C-alpha cells in the first residue's frame, strides 16, 4: 500500500516501469538490501549534490555497490534547475544509472498543493522552521516511493561525504541485530543524516511526517515515531559514517536559528582521564562536525580538558552533552577556565570556576576586566557518577577573531571572572 498523494506512486516491485514522478530510472529485477535516499533542491549556499553522489560511489567497493540503490528526489519545480541537474547527473553517472544503482525522481507540484501554502517554486532559506517543514515533505515523498526498493532505507542529505566502506559497516550492524527488534538506527546524533530503518516501515513513517511536518523538528519527529513503534532508546551505529561539506548542515542550523556565529576553537590538544572507545575519541568534542566523545563509567573527578596551544582571551564557552533530542547520557558537571600551564603537557595549575552544567549544557559569555589576561585550558569536570556520558561539543570563542557583531547576548549568560578592571 502507499499514500494517496495526487500524482504520486511508489516504485514498482520487480519490473521496469515509468510513472509521472520519474526522471531517471532503470530498476533491476530483484530488490537490493539497502536504499540510500536523499532529497535535493536549489540552495544559495552551494551545490554539493554531485559531490555527495561521487562520495557514495567512490568510497564503496564493487561488491558493496551490488547491495545498494541510491535514490535521489529532486524536490524543486524550477524547470531550468531540473533540466540542468538531470543532465549533469546523466553525464557524470551513466554507468551507475545503466546498472540500476542510481534512480532520480521528482514529486509533481500537485503532490504539494494541499500541503504547502506557499507556491512550490518559492522558498525562503532564511526561515529554518519553513526549511525543516519543506524538508519533511520532501523526505516523506522520497520514503513513499522507496518502500518497495529494498529491505532497508538509509537517509542522508545532499551535502555530505561518506566514510570508506560505510555500506559494509551498516551491513555488519544489520547482521548483528537481525534477531533483535528495532525501528531506527542512527549514525549521526542530529538531523536526518545516517538514520536507518526497515523499508516496510516507510509507508507509516512517510504518513507520520505528512501529519506532523509543521509541528516539530526532524529530530523530534523521528524520536516520536520510534517511541510509538516501541523503541525507547536510541541505537547508535558503531562508527560515525557521514560528515557535512558546508556550514548549511543540520549541525550549523542551531547556530543560525539562534543567531549564533561559528565557534573559533583555536588550536588545542584534548586530554581526558576517562576511558576512551575507538570510534568516539576525546578530540571529537572540539571538531565542528557531528562526531562526539562517548565514555563508560564516569565518576566524580573525571575530567575532559581542552589545552590551548597558546594563551587566549576566551570570551565565550559552550559545552553540549547528551543526545541532541532526548538528552540521554548527559553529563552532570562543571566547567573551569585554567591558567599557569607547566611542563611539556601544558596542564594548567590554576583553575577558576566558570559555570555549572544545566540539563547537560552550558553556554557562557566571559567578561574580562583585563584584556591581557590569557586562558590556557578549559576543563569539564564530572560531579556525579554516570554509567555512560556523551559529550558532543566543547566550543570556544576568543577575541582574536573578527566579525563579532552577529552575536546575540540574550542567548547566553554573562560570567564575571572578577579580574580587576583596567
């Protein structure tokens, strides 16, 4: 069965077919194991669709490609853009199209008319809420079409690059959980990227998105859907498999939504005395992507320290722990600023309290009364035992950077270090 969307139909089972929504398609006779699905439309921030497709095919071996189908939904009705994009895809990916590894579809305008108030050709990228709602509709139609293509469906976006052999990693995870119930597995902890589900659930998930696309963010909708399906806790894939090309990704949307600017994160070394896992290293907390640090058995006194290469006048610190939506594995702790580094390790010998984590997060602006004062360390200290802690980001802004006018002081608390005013 499929959703009763005007002018829309799912992919046929085991036969070559064409429908009004189809642009490029050559179906194989038997379903593959995995469909990698993404939606794309015109963006003022750059064109990464071709780079994303190249990444998917280049990092996968011939044997891995036998198990996947890549499904692209061109979700823009501008005929010039559609013609140009289709021509470019055909010229770059003819072998993949002929082998049935790449399918390209387009939802007709009629599919949006009773769901989207604005004209289909008009879209304002500066409105994050509208962007997410439109994105949910695009992926709902993508899922409705993909229901019969494979056993499993993997969501990505049109501005990501893939790690090598991500297909094998996913197939291994599926094999490991073949006898265990699950609804959604995830590689990333924010947005749509890296969300894996059963294709048999796609009609229900597509219908769910169509019902609530204007009410919640993508993260919360997927969280509510898997909870209703009986999966209460997130299931993370063992490795981080996808990264965004540019700053218009789900990760950076949270900065844009609240008028925050991008962190500086000056050069530093990350130290911890907590147990480390192979794919969730301490350095992940300092990168401007969606990787994270995950550690078991955290006890009071455990610490995670950003040791700066040189003293800096830090003007803001942000710490984000726990999963993005449910706040699971959040850390209870405090943040301190350090000075007086000693030895080759440059560990600080003096620390000043900056703030306590609330709900696993801290976002503090620092007012200096003496501009020459330098910070050498930012330390996160555990204050309550936890079986697992997940630290997504430790972000630092310093006064050596330019273009500070975009900051919104109402979004964070000011902390006075008590340094004498000059």
